[in-house]
């Protein structure tokens, strides 16, 4: 059934029956999607509200979104006051939304202990907000009551993190807190003094809970989450999927290519690899299976492409704003620098998908089943809010807050124009509610990331880690990069995009800067490897979500996703050694062109080797040679490029001639 229905056609009895059948199928798919989200995405494990309480919560969360927009645009209060108020409200709505354990399905019920935790936690942050100026003046001369309040605030926030984000980030924080206490007690055996110093640093300064991550979340990210919620309700996801269908659905194995394109487009404004996998995967994975792809491959394609949405400019899962803050460069520059690596990543997946389709002899979709170009052109106005946002932010004529606010208004206007999915007052409230709900997880994760950074600062752990890896690597920088990569993948497992990058920027990026890699290359390197943790077994959450929709083996899907996303494991090494790919230290346009072309050809060689098919089955020795040649082309340098080109080009030629002989 077309995504864009015509309402003026006469409906026969048979058509009515077909509609009922399709509605039933859509209901089943939605039920599967909800089940997958609840299993793999903690944000979906929420309390059940109905009737009046549901309306009250919706109004409260909508009011919080409006509060965030107005405060971000107009408030000039102290950062300590603004950010503490923000986290206080996050705790209130967080405990109203997330139960203590999965499967708590009692309707309209919040247990007594959650009300106490909510009051104590929010009260701690509100107390700091009200008394911020006097507490700042006290500095380290805090009174016992201040220590108690700060400790309660931290513990309540940690419990909320367990509920809505998960345990992996808390494991990292727990280890660092233990080490921080050990470090402080080694200087002074007084437990009270150690506790006072740690609570002061983590709760009452801008180097802990209300540090850079929460500041960026409050200032920029929340507005863009709200913008994404409005954009989603304009029907742009359906437009992107229809556009991708028309663009690539007709070609060999078309549905998988549709998954790659639509996930890249939808992922630009999505802040979750799992959420993106489930949203677009509920449409694309059944299409891929129907075409002939194996279930584990279909799930892997969607997971790899959806994870790539987090590295796709302009928004990059909201991490772009944090990167701009940490690297101290304009946001527009971050988005521009991310373009070439993202294109290489998605091209690598596209090549792998095409080779798999050729190997299996898969066909594309009939053009009669696709939306026409004319119909798509009529709905092209749906991208106006996104285009407006990119223009306003890249021009630098307005602040990012103002740009996001104007884009939200544009999304509302566009939503009213879309006859098929018209934006109503109810949908506006729903979008504001969704924005608030999305802000809970991101804000809490950013608060945890701020505490992790605070622990590292207090103990000087960063310099210890840097020295250890630099000494282990010695003059072999490739070893330093490999060790950093392993750290990033381990630390990034199960951690949301924004918090993921904050942790990497605090712990791993300084290692590469110390090894004389450019700062921009260092931050992009750690960001990429933090993100691919979502598709790297054993904790490949995006791959497991894709496997659940595809009804495939989760581990097989995870390994397939890792193979498909091979570019994400290779491209960071390229821009680490050749920052020209990030438009850093560019000697001329030819240097950038050479790097991109050689990298694309190298990716083709590696993808063919991993797939084992090129015109016909590739012998093992040729596969090894393709990997060597592909890597050679991806290593910076004219000599390695030429050698790699000869190897890859030669094998392609041999395979093609051999296939023609067999055909004859």
C-alpha cells in the first residue's frame, strides 16, 4: 500500500478487506516494534499511565519542554542556578516516567519510595539553585548539611540513570568513584574530608554533575531533541523512506540499499542507534527478507546503517554540539568536517550490500510499487525545517538556540500543510512530551559523563592513562591508536551517543593529542570507535534490536553488522594519519580528492574480500590479496595507493575475465 494514499477513489468490498488485512499486519508490526524497544531500549521501559493522570503527566512534560525553550533563549541567570533547576525538573519527570524495574505495569502507580526519592533528589538540586550564590562563596568550606544534600542529589541521579540509561555507564562511574575515594584517602585518611572534597567537586562546581556535558545538553541538545520530535510528526520519516525507495529500490537487492539511504537520512536527527534501527527497520527489514536476504544480514544492514546515523552530519546524534564545545570550534565546522568520513562509512555498507545482492542473484522492487517522483516532489516541502536549520546554523547569523527555535516553528507550519499526516494540537502536545522524555535520558547520561570527567580531573587519572598508553606505544603510533580504539569500544558499550562522546573526549582523546595527532582528528577518532560499540559484539545493542525485528540470531547479526561497518574501523585510522579528510592541514584540493578516491577503492577491495564474491566466488588467496591491496590504498601515501590499485584492479580484472569464460 502506498505511503501516500488517495482518498477520492471508490472503495470496493475486496479493497476494504485488503485494508483490514494490512491494518492487522501494521498492528502486528507495531506490537513487535514496541516489544523490541522495551527489550533493548531502556527509554521505552516506562510506567503505564491512563486517563486523568496521563493527561496531567503529558501537560507537565509539555510545560517542561516549553520551559527549556524559553529559559535557553532568554535566561541570564548563573549557570549553577540554571543547570541545577534543569536537573531538578529532570529528576521529577524522570521518576514519574521510569519505574524501578522492567515490566512494572501497574497502571497509574508510583510507589511511595519513588515519591521520596523524587522529592529528596529534586529538592537537593532546587536547594543548590536557590542558594547558589552563597554556596559558591563558601567554596570548600561547606557545612555538613551541604555535604548531605549533595550526596543525596548525586545518589538519586545515579538511581535514575540506572533506570533510564542502564548499568554500563554506571560501572565506569562506580570504578572511578572508588578510585577517587582511594586517591583522596591516600592524601588524608579522614573519610569526611575525602567525602567533602568529592561532593564539592562533583555537585557544587561546574566540573561535575553540572559540567560541560549538562551545560551543552541544556543549551543546545534539548532544543534539537524537541525539534526532532516535531520533525518526526510532520511525516518526514515516511518521505525519506519513499525517497530512498524511488532512488535505489529498483536496483539489485534494492530494499537493503533503501535501508542504508533511509537510515542515513532519518539518523541525521535521531539521537539513538537502537531507536533509529527500530523506527526504519520495522519497514525495511521485512522488505529485505521478502527480497531474499537472510534474516541476520537484513538485521545487520539496518543496525549498521542506523548506527551510522550518529555520525551523519548535520546533527550527528546531538554529539556535534558537544564536539564544538570540547574542540572550541564553530558547530558548522564540525558538521563540514564530518561529511567525508560519513560518506565513506555509508558507501562501504552500500558496496557490501550490492555485492551480497549480486552473490544471491537478488532483484529490485517493481517501480509500480513505488511512489512517483512527481508525488515526492509535491511533498518535498517536508524538508524545509531541516534545510532552514542547516542554513541558519551554518550561516552563523543567529545563535544555535534561536536557529533551533525558528526551525521548530517551521516544522509546526510544515506539519499543518501535510494533508496525509496533518499536525494537530494533540500532536503538538505529543511532540513536546516526546521532547521532554528524550531529554531525560540525554540529560542524565550527560550528568554521569560530567561526574566521570570530574573524577578524572580530581585524581589526575587522565595523565596516568595517557602516560601508560604513550609508553606502551613508544614510537609506534599505530599501537597507540589500536589501544585507544579498544578503550573506546569497551567504554562505549551500552552508553548513549552524547554521554559516549563525553567519556571519550575526557579519557581517550587527550591520549592521541599527547601523541601529536591533531585535536580534531583525535576527537573524531574516539567518537567513531565509541559509536561502533553499538554494533560490536558482545554488547551490540543496535544489532540485537535489528535481530529481534528480523527474528534472527543476535550474535550472527552482530558479527554481520561489524563486517558491514568495516569502514568505521578503517576510516578513523585514515583521518588520524591524513587529517586532510577532515579538511585539516589541507595542502590543496587534490590531496583531499586523492584520499577520498583511494579510500573508496580500498573500501571496495576490503568489502569484496569480506563478502567473498566479485562476478563469481573469490578464491581465498585472492581475498587475502584484496584485503592487503585495500588497506594499502587506505594508508596515506602515493606509493601505497599505486601498489594497492594494482593489486585490487588486477584481481577485479582477473575475476571479470574468469566469469566471462564461465558464462561463455
